[in-house]
C-alpha cells in the first residue's frame, strides 16, 4: 500500500514539473540514428528477399511434385509456400488444383459455381441480343408493310422474354421491350 502512495506522489510530481525541451541532436547522434535506420531498412529488404526465395522454393517444389503425382507431398509444399505469401493467387490456384486431384470437392464445387454463373450471364446477354435483333426485324418488316413477318417477330420477342422471366432472368430492359412489343402486336392485330 505504501509503495502505491509513493508511486502516485512521484507521478504527480512529474506531472507538475514542466518538461524541458530536448536539445537538438548532435551530429554524432544524428549519424548514429541514420545508420540504425539504414540498417533496419537493409534487414527489412533482406527479410523480403528471403521470404520471396522461400516462397518460390516451396511453390516450385509443389508444382514439380504435382507433375510427378505426389499429391500429398505437393499439398504440404504449397501450404509451406502460402505461409510465406498467404495471398498468392498462383499458390491458391495450385492448392485448389491439387485438392481437386485428391478428390476434394470444395475446389471443384467453386469452379462449377463460377462456370454456372458465367454461363447464366452469357445466356442472359444472348437473349438480349436476340430480342434486339428480333425487334429490328419487326421494325424493318413494318417499314415494308410485311405485317405478318412483323407479327411473328414481335411474338418471338414476347416468347423469349417469357422464357427469361420463367428462368428468373427478367430485368428493366426486358420489361420495357416486352411492354413495347405487346403494344405494337396489339396494333397489328386490329
């Protein structure tokens, strides 16, 4: 208890004593701090180089072992590489590939999901292109008074949009086109 009181008194006294500004560093002290900074920078650079070398060594070994079908050892090596560079995309891809080869479904499922998403995007764009092409065809048919061909083109547009709606691929652009096509088709039927 007594030591706490003494400590508090010392702290209170220090708080009341104004701090004296430190004298400017002498040239010798400045040189010494510059040397320490330079040394720290060299050590950091050396550490980065060692990290790069160790990463590359483990990564290259993992690739070689994968090629030799030593998948378990290759997986350990790529894990070692990732300890040096945890966010390395090439090492992460290699690990996923090795896992897939070992029968791990996680990497495969991720690939399947990505492929399905891309296929859906492509299908969506193809539908929009087809719809625009059919609309242009209908407009050309209207210009030359080929109303039967225009009607078929508008009906095709509406069919494609209905399929898109049932697939859950219906957006504002298709909604606008659908409304326009319905109005024009109604005018043709009169």
